[in-house]
């Protein structure tokens, strides 16, 4: 909704001034029409033109640009490097091993330690950013359900402590199977939420707008990636959106990359790329396309300006989803949908913190399962860093989370570049020579997998 209709710091830079003006004029006319007692379908009620429709697809296109292929490409680079050197070369599953083609056995010295430490810092700040934004969504959900009157420091502290405690418990005990079951349950709830929007909104519009956005992204994706801000407003926009997102994905790359590597043994590189980049990008398109288009459709053709006001006027990024349920299906159905959304949010962030705790321990345990005490320390550390960022940030908590994510990601970008060079070098060498002792390599892989499991 923000990418579609907001003029914040110049608005969506990939929409022309004429299109932005058309959107602004449409919503001004619609608000005036509703104030005068007109309803959709009445004579004189404004109807969106082709420029507004282009802006609607542009909002989804920009969202997919931030959450789709580029994000997963960062994860794929790390995951492919780790999986290749662990399962093909028999090295331990550790971040430093990807630099082996460049520095050889020096990965076991100060350089290797530095790589792991940089990855740890990036992961801490990346997960802390995620938990911080999650707490905002949890608070908005509780307010929407009437369980609290307003967000407060107490709600923030309790939410972080509970999420961190549950995640740490899962990472240090035998309840991991329960977390797995909850994650599977979450997947079905997410499918139910998608079905909800398809049923209560215009499914044809949702599908058509999403497909149009996909086509636009395939056409403009490269130019959007290389676009660089030139004016002050554009720099503010790019720093608050694209650079923040890319920093966030960089910070998560070590964590997600190691997870992907651990489940990719036996895959070809082609299968790996398909599974890591293409399929998740399609899921992102479906998720944001359906839910985002439902909000846009209601704002354009509905008799209620609530979603537009919450998202564009109030910029309530954490509460607009819950408010949309009230607009689309007021009453019991809205309450059920709010509860489902709140459950999804809580479980997703618990499982993220749980996985992050385990990965942080493995990063400094040279790829092996860390001791229980270390997992407890990392679980507490994640919660503490998130609390500090949120409490010290105050009213500017979002900016503090953005700054932390970017700061944590910047050093890791150099590690990522080195990974790319090392992987290409090793792949080239493999292509030029045959492995002499395949049986020896197989035994090394089996021993490493046995240790990791």
C-alpha cells in the first residue's frame, strides 16, 4: 500500500510523476465523494484509470523486488559455498571453510576466526531486527484484539523475554520436534490466510494484479537493481527501503545459508539454485501479491478508506494487516482472522530465534553442535540485543533497527564477495581435473555428515 500510494520522501521512485499525481487525485476525489454520501457505483463516484492500475501493479512489483530473488540470491551464495566445500571437499561445515581456495589452511588461524566473528555479529543484528519488528506486530495484534490498550515498554519487554525463553528452551532441550510441528501448523495457517483474502476479496483482481506485477518485475528487475538515488528525497527513500532490506538480507545470509547447506546434501547445483532462488521467490510473489492486492483493491473499489488510512496516512506497517480484517469481514470472522495472524507471527519469530540460537553456536563451534551452555548464552544474547535496540531507540525504534541491521551486515559483505571468488575458483579447478580418489572423498563426507547429525 505504501509503495502504491504513499508520497513519503518522494514515494515509489519507479513510478512516474504523472502516475503518482493520478493516484493522489483519485484518493482525494474518493474521500470527498464518501464525505458527501456517495457510494461505489453511484453516479459521480470516482473510478480508477489506467494510471492508477499501473501504480497498483507497481506497488506489488517493488515489494517483490525487495523480498524476492535478490534476497534469496544472497542466501544461495552462502548456502552453495558451504554445501559445496562440506559435502564435496570434506571440510567442516563452517563459514570460514568457503575461503579455503583463497587462503588454504590459514582458515584455521586469525583470518578464519575473523570471518566467523563477522558472521556472528551480522546474524545477531539481523535476527534482532527481525524480532524487534515482530514485537511491533505482536503489540499491534494484541491491541486489535482488545487485549491491551496501547503498546508500552512492558509489552515490548514481556514479548521479547517470552520469545527468547521459548526459543532457548527449544534449542537446549527435546522440544525441537514440537517446534517443527508448530512450523508445519504455521504453514497451513498461512495457506488459510491466503484463502481468506482470495475468498473475501476479488480473486480475479488479486491474481491479475500479481501476474502483471510479475511481468513488470521480469522486465524491469535489472534496471531496478542498478537504480541509484540522485536527489535528496530519493536518497532518503533508498536508505529507508532498499538499503535497509539488502542490509537485513546480508545480515541473515550466514544464518540462512548454513541452514540451507545442511539440508542440501545430494543436490546438484542446478537443483540447489532452483530450490533456493526460484521457488521462494514465487512464494513471496503469491504472498505479497494476494494480500497486498487485496488491500489495494479494497482501497480502490471499497466504501471504506480504513486500509488506506492505516497504511498510507498513518504508516502503521505493523497494524494494517489486522485492520484489514475488520474492513473486509467485520465481526467474528475478523476476530478469528486476527487470532490466526497473531499466532502465525508469534510462531514464526519463535522458530527464527530458535534456529538463530543453534546456528550462532555452530558458527563458533566449527560447524559442530554447540554445548547446551553456549546455546543458552546465545539465546539470552539475542533477546538482550533486541531489547536494547528497541528500548534505547524509543520513538525511533524502527530507525535503530534499520541502523543495526545495516551496521551488522556491512562487514559480512566482504566475506560474501570472498565466498563468491573462492567458489568460482574451486568450481573451475574441478572442471579442469578429475577427483583421483572418489572413495576417499565419499568416506570423508560420510564421517562429516555423521558428526553433524
